[in-house]
C-alpha cells in the first residue's frame, strides 16, 4: 500500500503545477496526495517558501525536494 503524502506548494507556482501533474499517474494507482498551500500558514511559508514544491510522507515525515521525477518519487515511496 502506498503511503499518504502531502505536496507543499502555492497557487501560481508553475513548478508546483508540474509536480502535481507528474504525480497524477501515481494518484491514479492509489497514491493519496493532499495539496497543501503554504500561504495558509506562516510556519509552512517559513519552512517551504524557498523549496516548493516539496513532497512529504505523512507516515515518516520524510521530504523530497524539487526537482524530482517519477522514478525518484517511486523510490521515495518505498
């Protein structure tokens, strides 16, 4: 079973849109991804403002910073 993840980004972020599109085939195969807008929290903005998009595993807290490709995401989820 694939772990639940969060994708930290914000509206109008082109790289965030690219990352979201890259994850869609995995979502179609059961990956749960919550889109988290860093503008909703000062703490998130401080932590991720210069790093987005960032994929975070909910179970372990491990993070994968951009740039990443599908193969890197699959390895990250194992």
